[in-house]
């Protein structure tokens, strides 16, 4: 008898208090009807096993689900979560780019800035992800409990029951054509680091010397006024880079249009780089003097200049080629 009482207790404690007494009496009667006249403990166990887990039985008596998100909305919930999380993360990284274009880095080394921005980027993505997860989960939990429909069949993304016609809307994409989300996030984080370093180059890039168990900034490499003079070109490159990342996120795979856009972006970036590096006043006089005294490279200036340009052109061609190659994969 003790097993029966414990079983009824396990069922009713999961139910609203106003219904517990009636359901307890109903269960008691049901179990007694299922038992033989001279029942043993084993007979009780067999009957309770037929009735099933108290949690499952209790859910049948409730007028609302005992799960947070049930099978009816689960697939829609997961699909929306996978769609919204990357978009929210991209928006978070775009905000980071804007902060670093117009913000002040302060007195930090390049390594400190890079580590700081990577940390901010990861923290921003995690914070945004938690917010999206919480509010979307709350929305579907409310939807689950306000749905009065008796039909509990799982719904598709269009909030309708599945039909074979839905198979026609599923894209058949080769894994080699798919653009990983981490690649998109990495490119946006890279743009943020580039913007921060470019507009604070006079305070970050230069000659460092080890003194007093630390690095001391001796002289800047670049003339910040010269760099700032090219801000319209740099802003265009940053905006195009952000648009390209968003386009990659929306398309999700390499196409000829995306490959062409990527090639144009790479070409414009290279042209901008060549224009800036060709300015004779780009490097400060102090930096040129310092490097010349160390390495005596006056006769190698032209070779270094063309070598840097060729390396940049090589990677531009390589990245453009990769895009077109992946776009042609069937």
C-alpha cells in the first residue's frame, strides 16, 4: 500500500493544489481496479509500471505543458535561434568597428590593443547571444502556454504542418561552398582591429625598446596627418568590408555574384594600399633615421617598396581566385 501512496503523491505534487484531492481519489480507484483481490507487492509494481512515470502521467492531467518548449515549436525555435544569433553577433561586431573608428585607444601597445579588441569582440558576441537566447526562449515559452490548439504535430519554419512540398525549399549546398560563420565574425573583428590601429597609428605603430622590464614607445613609424588625409578611402573600404560580411551571412554560400563582389573589394583595398604607401611623407623622419642607422637600407628602399606591393597583390589575386573557385563548385 505504501508504494501506491507514494506513487499518487509523486503524481499529485506536480499538479495544481486545487485538483490534487480529486485526482488522488481517481488514481486510487484506478489502481485498485487494476489489482487482483489478493495482490502482492509485485502486482502493485506491475500496475504502476503500466501507468508509467509519475512525471508523464502528471503532464496528462495538466492544462499546460510541463516542458519549456515542446516538440510542436521546437524546430521553429531552433531554426530562428540559428538565424538570429549570427545576425545579432554581426551587429555587435559592427558596433565595435564604429567604436574603434571614432574612439580613442589611449596609451597602449599594439599587442594590448589587439588583445583588448579580441576580448571585446568575444565578450560582445557572448553577451548578445545570451540576450537573444533569453528573449527568444521566453517568447516561445509563452507561445507554448498560450496555444489552445489540440494539434500537437511539429510545425515548420512557416508555422504550418510539414508537407512533401517543403522539401523543394531546402537548398542542396556543397560543404565546400558554405561560408563558415566564424569566417564572417573573423573578418569583422579584423576590420575593427584595422580601424583602431589605422586611426591611432602614431600612438601604436613605431619603435619599441625594452626598458625597466617593459616596452617603451620610442618613435612613431607613420605620420598620422598623412594617414588621416586618406580617411574617405579608408571609410569606403571599411563600409565595403562590412557590407561584404553581411552579404556573406545572408547568402551563406559562395556564388559568382559574391565572388565578383569579393574580387572588387580586394582590388579596391589593394589600390588604396598602394596609394597610401606611395606617399613619400608616410613615414616620419625620425623613424627613417632610426631604421637607417640600424640597417643601412637606403639602397634597398625601392626593393622593399615593390616587394610589399607584390606581396599584397599576390594575396589579393589569391583571395579573389579562391572565391571564384568555390563559386563554381556544384
